[in-house]
């Protein structure tokens, strides 16, 4: 998950950014007095915007309204040191999806950010299933028919992006931006290696193939047919595992993504 932190104070912004990074979230930092709208448009994609301020002062609400007008399609969250009920209501009316009071436990903040992102993408709970595979955001694990899959944190992050955007093409550029932000990261071939490794682990665990490839563009997760799920379970039960097939995205998806 990649967060744009809009800070009213550089020091508090840096602390917030470091705390989010400690929880495994990628965070970019921009000052409230800079141009957060431009950063949100040009340096994304982001999964949420977190505006940090001591209070809901008029200039803070103005920045919030400007961000809301961008129609970014991601949660806008306020983290403020103090606010009356009337000010909270004003923040929500200005476009905030939530107004939180600081200080608050970092774990609680992260859970709220994930929950808002999940619901905005159409998921009602932390358990998202595709075929016989389930991603549990609460525990950050993936299971196949209840059996936990051993994967790395980076592999989990890749899978989470696919699960949350099930049925939609996620481009390689979006993957790399959310994984590494503006930092110098690996090229797209590293992502292909991640996907290849996860496919092998899923197939070995008895999962039906659900990751489709759009050659040169990215990947998407798609619900496999019931027959494919039963066949994968049967192969696992018999110990007859095979290499995962490379499914490709239908031509119409290529056209929609172009």
C-alpha cells in the first residue's frame, strides 16, 4: 500500500512517514504548503492520502477540498491533533473519508487505511477469495483451501494488489510504483520473477490458476471456473502437481487498457 502523506509540519510528517514504513507501507511526503494536488496527480498511483495537521484550520480544509476535487478515487483521511464534533463534520463535508484524532496507535491507523481502501475497491471484509485461494489482510497471509502458503512479504504485496483489483488489469508500472514509490527500484523483469515464483507456489499448494498475463503490460486476477478448481484439488490430493499454465488476458482487456 502506497500512501501520500500531506504534512503541515516537516518533522511530524517525517515521523509519520517513518512509522508507516515500519508497518510495511510505502509513504511519500509533501508539505501542506506545497502542491499536494500536483504530487497526487504526477507521482501516483497512490492508495490513500493522509493529511496530517494540528487542527482543522481553514487552510487545511481548503487543501482537503482541492484534493477532493481531483477525484482521485482513493481514500482521503485527516489525522488531526484536535477537532470539535462540528469541525469533524466540516472535514467530512469537505471531502474526507475519515477524520482521526492524533495521537493514535499506528496499527489502528494502518488498519483504518486498509479498510477504507478495501471498501472503496468493493470488498466488504479483510478476507478476499479467488477460486480456492484466500487473502487475509488482517493477518497478511494467503491460504489455499485453508492451508497457509509460505511466501515473502514482497510476494504478498504483489498478490494483495491483484486480489484487491480482481478482474482489472494492473500494469507493471502500477506494480512497481506501489512497491518502490519514487525510489530507484528494479525493472519490470523482477516483477515477472515474483509472479512466476508465486504461481509455482500456488500450483504446488493445490490452487487453481487465476493469474492472467497481459504480455508487456501487466497482470490480472480472474475467478477460475469450478472445473479448474476441482482439478487442482484432485491433483494436490493425488500428489500429481504440474507447472502452472500461463493464462493470457482476453483481447478486449488489452483494448480497454490501451
